C-alpha cells in the first residue's frame, strides 16, 4: 500500500512538471489556449470565480463596517461641535445685548450733565404682591442710593423712583404702579398734567380739558415733582375727552419695557 502511494505521488509530480513545462513552452506567441489548457481552464475558472466572489463579498462587507463605524464617530464629533458652537453663540448674543444696554446707559450719562449719576444696578427681584410693580435692586446706601432717586432704563427712559433703601439693596416703585404719581409735560405744547399707574399696568395721565394733546405726542417729566426734569416717559397712544369732569384722560405707551428690566441706573438732579 505504501509502495502504491509513493508511485502515485511520483506520477502526480512528474505529470505536473510536464504540464508546467508544456504550458511554458507553448504559451509564447500564442493568442489562444491549447486543448489541454482549455480543459484545465474550464475546470479551474468556475472555482476561481467562486473564491474571487466570496473574497470580494467579505472584503466589501468589512470595508462597509469600518466605514459605518467611522461615520458614527464623525457624526458624534459633529454633534458635540454643534452643541459647543450653539452654547458659544448663545453667550455671544447675551454679551452683545448687555453691551448694547450698557452703551445706552453710558451715552445717556454723557449727554445729561445736569443729572448726577449715582450708580448702575441690577434688578434682583419683583414683588408679586403688587403685580410686579415693586422691584428690588442690588445697590443700596453703601453705593450712594437715596429715597426718591430716579430709576432709568435704556436710553434714559424713566421707570420709577426709589422708595426703600438698605445698606446693600434698595426697592423702587415702577410708574405702572397705581400708587405712583408723576408731574409731566407734553414736549410739543408744554401742557402740564399728572401721570400715574393703573390696575391694568398702564400709564394714564389726567390733563385739563383745554390741553392741546394728541396721539403720538411725547411725554416727559416736568420737574415739578421729585423727579428731575425732561426724563422721557413715553408716547401718547389715545386721548379720551371727559366733558363732565372737565378733563382729558391720556393713555401713554411707556418707552421702558417693564417686563425686561435687567440693568438700570440711578440718578438725581444735580441741584437736588
């Protein structure tokens, strides 16, 4: 049996060598395979195609898996970058808004030398028992704040007056508080009146019936009260004539936005 096995192996080796030599000798200068080569190719090519297709499939599958994993990592990285950029953009918007408000405060201060600028302050609270008409500030007597000081916002818009002062904080009553009362003047005609808040958080002025006032007129402080003169309050949006009371009820649209008070500044008249 062993002898037969050796003979078979020797035969296969000899045949293989002969075929290789034969293919090498006959391959030069030919464009078509021999009958033997064709027969061998007929048997070998299908098997080769199968192995090639299997290799291509697994190679493509592994490549796709690596690509998907890379895309996932890239997607996570982009999400983190977008989140960071959104947060930075939000902070930049806040800084820009704060910068604009502070520029307005500084501009008003430079253009009103007749007013004594006491300090800037931040609104830290609102009193809900008074329909948000009493505000708390983070500055007090240690910063020079006194009762009846005027509270301004934005480009010098009057929002109220200080009514309570502690060493480190103070409170002010807003114009929209129904207990508030301010002497006013119509910029166009110089007619006088009294403005106060209302239960609807509006600013309403009472003026003599003969007053020349119309929708769109600008209203400022007259200087005949605790407030300095010429502090801007707002614009007339409606005039209601009351014949029986011999007066006009004037509805004023305030220049200050009482729902968005953040940084304010405290002033008083230089001769006060």
